[in-house]
C-alpha cells in the first residue's frame, strides 16, 4: 500500500469497505469467535459482526496511528461497537487493550477461557436457532435502522409499522399462536 498511487489506495480501501458493509448488512446473524489477537482491520471485522465472543487472553489494538494512518474505513463499525468515547482513546493512542477491557467498553459481548470458546458460541447459536428466522432477520435490521437515530415522528412511525408487519406475517402469527397454545412453533423441530 505504501507504493500505491492515491487511486490504487482508493480502490484497495473501497474493496475493504465493501467487504465490511456486506458482513454488517448480512441478513443472517454473524458471530465473531475471537481466539487470537486482533489488530487494525481485524478490529473492524469483529465490529461488523452482530455478536462477538472473545477468548480471555486476546488483545485488541487499533494500531493505525503508530504507523501514520487512521482507522478510517473500519471507523463506522468500530465506533458503533465500542462507542465514541472509547474510540477517541483507542483510535488516538493505538494502545493494546485486553479482552476484559473490550467487554467493559461493550466491544465484545462475552469473554471466556479459550477452552470454553466453542461451548459459548454453540450456546449462542442454539438461542439463535430457536428463534423465528424472519423475526431474527427483522430484529437485526431494526437495530441497524434505529441505532443512534433521533427519536422523532418518522422513527416512531417506522417502528410501529415494523411491529405491525411482523405481527401480521406468517411466522409472527404462528409464533404467537404457538405461545398461546403452549406448543413449539413450526420453525422448531417437533
């Protein structure tokens, strides 16, 4: 990259930006299973996922400023994942931080020992698989559509329409009927 022209750098950064966008907007849930240290663009990959589970020995680092760069392409996702206040510190200092710190600032959802990593991810997957596939997809989109927006009439109207649409959907009706009848919904095996 150091020898790329500005145009080549724009193309390269654009490819990374597109990959991150596709992961973030994937209609299916995504889980980051973090087993080793995560630096720079790797932090962006974790941030793009809906759920992040980290082994306790992992370190994270937004190292770009140490080499004269900034975490620009990953910034929309990282700032959403850790918040602006933490991003100020870690974007500017490029210091390493622990998995425990990543949990404290909300960047990851769970921190477990390395030997518990698969079991924790499996437990999360089990919960995801027990939910309505359409509702999970709609809930993911809801978070993306609502997060950090001003609460105004347009947003309230959008959320009201969202619940009305899902209630009227085939899976929504089936889920409520199954709950009331104290039976499993049709998307779960008998």
